[in-house]
């Protein structure tokens, strides 16, 4: 399994950026993403940026990673790390919402 890390761009070069997350600095391959600037956030998989993300999305991903870490230590009070999900009913994806049945097609 590959887990993406939200990393903040510190400096940029041709095809790479120096990024940080959780106090760690890494050289990240950025050839797969659009242009970006210091201060922006990237979603990084195995030292390769796959997507430029918002600061809000970076916070949500960081919270989810913290929840995984806490759950692995037996801490179950993690609802506060998912404010966008708590108290919300699950939603069907758009492609499943209005699928006609066979009887409706006739």
C-alpha cells in the first residue's frame, strides 16, 4: 500500500522541489505536476508529487494520517480528526445515484 503525504514546497528547481512535512525535508520529483511555488502543497507518493493540493486538503490528509497512527496505538477517540465526515450521512457517488433499472428502460 502506498500512502500519500501532504508536503509543503520550500524551494523549487527544474523538475524537483525541496518539500517538508512533519519536520522532515525531502527532494521531491515534480515532473508530473503543474507549476507550483514555495508555500504551496503537494500530495507526494514515494518522493514523487502527483497532485498540487490546497492547504485545506493538506490539513485533512494530515489529520487522516494522524488518525491512522493513533488507531494503530489503540487510541479510538479520533472523530475530531474528521470534522468533514462526522455527523454526515454516507453519500453515493454520482454514477450510482440515478442509474435506471431494467424495468425503467423498457
